[in-house]
């Protein structure tokens, strides 16, 4: 496949994705908002990207790119890159993630990666309806859980064009439920008892797919990225069915100090813009800026528009290269309106 053909394929992909974005708001009755499940798949994992409001579709990256645009790891420079992190999400929900990217044979056959993501929802009180003064009975507690395991592949087809894809095995357990319960109760007595006639278990597992593309335009460091995430079949708990949070993104990134011909080893200022079209809420624009001083200290700022409770994100990072290895630590802070603020911490190692 020659260079011209690659460029045509790349731009054709961009046109197709752009056409998927609605140019005008659809009538409200045609919108299917807030009708997806397994929303943990949409939570930004890495602290670096979190400080940029998750605007990372068009950025060359590393192992954590598999959570944003898998094609971003195609230009991995090290043999192995490892990222781990923790997210203190709203409502005391905790996320943990790990990602490993490997570039065997100096990337001759591409880059392969593995991810794991888990969610701790904490302990939830279980209740059922009852004819007492409270209107319900406590029947104990349960602990929902969810995780996703993924394997990814990315390859640079040329010095400008790279592609990638992932398959994820997603699992979610929302605990057991009681139906058709018989009661031994006194309307005025809170010590009612029940006997479950049938108990159901809310467990789902489903494969999901991500696809991504990066195109270096050739003008300075200007890069274009496109990604589709969480493509999957519809799933159902008993009778109610739902879809995973399918998301289309198109983005641009550039080190704007290239315009001043400054040495990127001393100063760089990356500006990133993403347009996101999710399945379950209105379109959003995400803006991010990262200033990197002497390849060591990074200061980050991000903003999402429109958003109900969160908009601004702030982040900071430190990285250091040693002989044959490098490491970095990142932190991001996102105020979340009436909810508790979100904190992200990530570590990265490269060999």
C-alpha cells in the first residue's frame, strides 16, 4: 500500500466519522439519552489525561492511550511501558487500572497492549418493598462490582498514519434480587420477616471493541485523531435491555510553540481539542493544554463544555529519564459541583 493510498484511507475514515456527528440538534423525542449501562467504561482513568479534561484523542501516547485512542501507542519509543493508577470518583466509587504496552522487534510488527480496569462501588444496603411504616424492609447488604480486561494492537502504517484496535471483556455484578417474596408482617411492627420465593442474580459479561486512528498532517506537530469506543451488542438484565456507552471522538493536537520554533526539549505547550458524540448525552467539546518544562515538570489545564456539574480540570506531573529507563507520576483534580471532587493519581514506568 503506497503513501497516497494510505492518505486516502485516512481522510476517508475522517469523513465517515465526521458525518456521524449530527450537524443539527435532533428533536427531543428522537434522542436516547441516559439509556446506557456499564458507565464505568467512560470514566477517564489516567491522571495525565484527567488534567486535560480527557482531551487526548489526537495525542501520541503510551500504555494509558488504550483508554482513549489505542492508535496513540503505535509510536511507543520504549520496549515496555507500564501505567497504573487510582481514581477517587464521585459517590465514594473507586477505580483502579493497569496497562502494559510492549513493542517487540523494535516495533516491526506493531505494538501490543493489555489493560485491566476494576470498580469498587462499596457496600450498598439492600431493601424490598413492605407494608410497614417505613415502606421497606432491610434485607442485608451487597457489594456490586465491575471490571474490564482488554487486549490491544496498534501499528504505524507510515510515519504519519497509525491505526489500532482493542477487544475488551466487560463484566458487571449488581448483586442478587428477591422477587415474589412472601411476608410475615405486622403493619405497625418494623420487625417484619420475609421468605424469598425466587432469587435472581444480576450478572452480565459482554465483549466490546475500540478502534482508533492517528494522522500526522505534516504541518509542524499538528495531529488529527479519530476513535470509536465501547462498540458492542445490546445486553439485558432479565427483561430490560441497554447498550454500552458507545462514543465517537474526533480531535486535534499541536505543540503551539512550534510556531515560534522553540526547542521542545526546553519548552513545549500542547493544545488539544476533542469533539465527542456519545450515545447517552449531548455532544461535548473538550479542551486541554499541557505545558512541559525541560521534559520534567508538566502543568495541565482542561475544560469540558457543556457539562452539568464538572467543567474545569487541573493537573500536574513529574517525569525523569535515567539510563535506559524513565518514570513519571501524575495527579489531576476535578471539582464536581454538588458531588465530591474527583482525584486521580497515576504512575508510569518505561524501559
